[in-house]
C-alpha cells in the first residue's frame, strides 16, 4: 500500500498514461487504497491540469485524454532510455524533422536522468553504428544539448571552432538559433569578438561551454534564422546555384522541402520551380530532390542532372529492371 500521497499520485499518473481505460477497482487494487481514495486522487490530478476522463458504469473507468496544455509526463526507466536514445540518434546526424525543439527536449531529459540511466543511454549509443552520409559530419549529442540549452536560456556560449580551411579559433557568442538543413546542423549566433552575426557548422564546433552570463537577444538582420542561414550560404565561394522544375503545385512541394530551401515559384500549367544555392554535395541534392515524391526536371547545373540520371539508373537496377 502506498501511504505517501505524492508518491501515490505519481504512481497513479504513470498508470493513467498507459493508453487504456482503468476500472476504478483495478486502480484501487494496484495502489492498495480504497476506491474513494482513488476518486480523490483523480480530482487532485485534474486540479494539476491533467485531463482525466471518467466513464459511467458499475465500476467506473478512468483514462487520460488529450487536453489543451501539455502537463508533465511520468516515464519509467525503459521509456526514458528509449526516448533519450532515439533523440540522440536523430540529433547527432541532423535527420530532417529533428529540429531545435527536439534537441531542447533531449537537453531537458538528460538533465534529469539519474546517473544509472545516463550510463545505459551512453552504452546503447556507443554500441550503435549509424548509417551516415559519408562525409563524417556527425555531431556529439552533448554538443547539441549544450548549445540548445544556451539558446533557450539566453546564455553566452564559448567554443572552439574549426573553419573549412582547417583554421582553429575560440569564439565567444550570443547564440540565437539552431537550424537543421536536413543534413547538417548550423548555429546562428552573434560573434562578440567580431561584433557581427555569424553561422557556424555544428560538426566543426568543439568544447562548447555555457558561460552563465545572460544577454538580451539582439534583432537578427533577417526575419528568421533559416533565412539568415540561406543568405549566408549563398555568400560562400563554394556554393553553386541549382534549378529544378516540378509538375506538382508549389504548395505541395513546399510542404516537403527543408526549411532552408527558398519557396517554390508557381509556373504555368500548375507546376513550380525550385531555385537556390547550396554547399552540399551534388549527390545529396540529387537524392533530396528525388525523395520529394514528385516528377521533376533539373535545369541547372548540368552536373546535377547527371547525378539524377545516375541515381535513377541505379534505382532501376536495384529493383531488378
């Protein structure tokens, strides 16, 4: 029997977060209390913002339903480890869809994980070999979580940085946002030593340390961090322009493009044109355009069209054609 009310409420909440309806009698047996006590505890959870729904009947049942706000979750050891490993795997390799919010969630989770669970997460991560893009641009999840925490807390961030030519430097920044292109993570930040905005590839960042010094966020020169990154990439000498024409409407294509791509331009006949500049390898761009799921034609550069044809032929062979 659980006599401690806070502990009993946590146990009750953990049971209710299982996707099923719990009869009042079964909850009372599980908790070792009376049905009346269960009803009182349900009322306490409702007062705390948990939307517990009761069903009518001889025994009555309770289940947790979706509410207007997201109250705290209670996870058991296995659930916490599974979520942390999944977030780490995605964050470390800049998978599309794993954005800054996911990294912040990982930072919060790892902050409260007991040491025994941190060890389990690290062990599972070390035993897993991910399939990467081949350029070695992987990131330690700890690097992302430190940066994300500094962004969320408006805290100055110091780190070591390796430029594209191998030059190493130390940077003191006011971090603004993390941006994922679907293949790489970038940090948009105000560089205090250079008194200007900068973008940093996170796979080239090492030894990140939040200094504890708070700052008031400055106004970014462009409307969003994604737009600033897009313009920053255009200014680099190693970038190249590309253009592809899709038969699908602009709205449909836009929904599947990474955030750093420019918005598609509608064309006659209901299609659209996608144009932009990138420093990513042509092989990656060919694959990225292909997996959008719509018919398209590459207009430039010619090398990109060659890669698309080669990719198509390879897929046909793989399918036995």
